[in-house]
C-alpha cells in the first residue's frame, strides 16, 4: 500500500494508529503540494474546486441557545467579521502548514501584523532587543512609537550575539530580527538566536519575509513567532496587502483576541487573492531563487559594480550561515555602483527597461529602487550612514522573467 500524504495543518493532522496494519505510513507532503491543498476542505460547497468568497460581515445563530453553545463549547464557527471569516481561516491554515506552525493569524498588512503582536505581548516597562538591519518602518515603530507607551527598544549590531546577550535584562520580553535582513541580506544564525532566547527565557521573533517558508522555516529551529509581509512573495502578484504571524496556538491566543479588538483584519476578497497566489508559491520561488542567484553573479563580475549583497554569493559575510540554514536565497539583491553619486546611481535605475521603479518585492514583475531616495531621503546623512544606506546603493527584486533578459537589461543600463 502506498504512503498516505498529509497536507493538513500540522496541529490538526492525525497520523494513522500504529496498531492498525491496514493503515498506510504517513508522509508529509512536499511544499508545492502543501501550497496547493493545505488548509482546504476536500469537498466544498457546490462542489467548487476553489473556495467561494464569503462577503458576510456578520453570521447568524438559530436560537439564543445556539449562542450559548457557541460560547461555552468554543465552537469553531463565525460570529462577526472582525473576529474571523471562512476565507481567512482557510488561508491561515495553509500558511501555518507552510511554516510548520500550529497557528497563523492574518492581518491587513505586514506592519499591522507586527504592531498587533507587539501590542498584544508588551506592556509599559517591558523591553525588546532588535538587530539594527531591518525594514525602516519596523525600526521606526519599535524605537519611536513603542517608547510612547513606556516600552524600551535596544538596537544592537546585526549578528552580534554577544551584544544582544548583553542588552537582555529581567525586563526583556522579546528578541527580534529579520533573516535575511533588508536591504543588506544578512542571514541570522537561528540556532544562536534561539539559544539566547531560551537561556534568558525570552521569546523570539523572526521576520522571514525575504526568505519565505520555501527557503527557511524558523519555527523548526525553535523560534517562537514568524512574521511575514504576505504582500510580497506569498501573494506574489503585487495586487494585495496582507501580513501574517505564525506560532503556537497557545502563544497566539492573546494576539488573536487583540486583533479582534484592534480590528486589523483583511477582506474576503484579499483572502481569495492570497489563497490563489499561494497555489503557485513554490513554483514562483524556484524562479525567484534562480533569477536572484544568476543576476547576483552577473553583477558581482561587472566592473561598474563595487559590491553585491546576496547570501548566495561566497563574498557575502552570511554565506556559510545561509548555506546551512536556507534552501535558496530569494530574488532580492542589493548592490553598490562603483564611484557613483546618488544622481549617477539614479541614472542607471532610470535606464532599466524591464524592472519597474517601485518599492516592495516578491511579485512576478521585477522591481528596482534606490533606498537613499525611496526610503531614506528624509533621514540625516548621519542616520543613513549608521544604517548602512549609501548614495550609490541599488535594490533590485527579481521577478520571474527570464534571467538572461534581466541580465541583458542591467548590462545596458550599467554601460549606458
């Protein structure tokens, strides 16, 4: 008898009984199979193959007793749209399965997800420690806005585990990092990161947006929470905003309740688009990884390029850690133009004909931008230097176009 394939959420998947010889052996489904099938009912209303969009904002009860039964028995059904929606639940189960997590909570955007988690988990007097290479809005929220509620943020050098260790005290509640980081693509040694958290009994959070569950699953290393901007690779088509926090059901219970109060939910239509995007997630990631590696190798060899930040290159400081912890290295590349000021760097971006000039990443279309202009234009020169943002820096998010075409386009732009 052939092996049974398990594609359910890991928290609900039940292996066959060992004392039943008629049962086949259990085999965890591959990532592409999980992307297509996990979290979905085998048979759906009207025998449809896709989940229908449920636009209801509220859900009815047959009687007063049915409300009491719902509350007392903690029945798995809907009550009000701010607390949950059928489309949302399907996508949450799918995302949890992809990240090897028990549970996942969907939000209206990636920033809504991290804000929702921090607001639920932190109180006045608490402290967090974060590595300094990160998305600038994450840094801004932690350093500027959490402080208004009496929460202290310590920023330490990315990858300096001794510095992170030294910053932890009895008030520390959370250690935070991206992996890879944005835009320098530093990869965190998750084993060291987790060991730090466990030794101090402090929870850990990894923003794995740039890696995705295709390339790394931090929960399998022992990380408590994984955060994604699902707007990026998971949606994959630059047509929706969404964020997700993955972790254990117990630890996320208070987070889900807080989301019901704050209301940072997503729409049924967006959940339909996200579910559809996830169907091709693994296929798209194969191409993103392939294009990222090939383009990075081309750039590193080009005489007009001073330096390339890409963990798939041997020259990257995190290459050995990336090889050990990641399946692939994604489609995002950051590079510096040799002997160029910000205007000459902008001219190269403007000369490109395939990638479009825009923020974000992870869609099927390639995007290109200059971090100095796009995200740090209003920062002081001192702050830009502190965060490693130079005038001659370019960030390119490779889509799923043919790599030969992307390389030819970059070549003509660099040489124009």
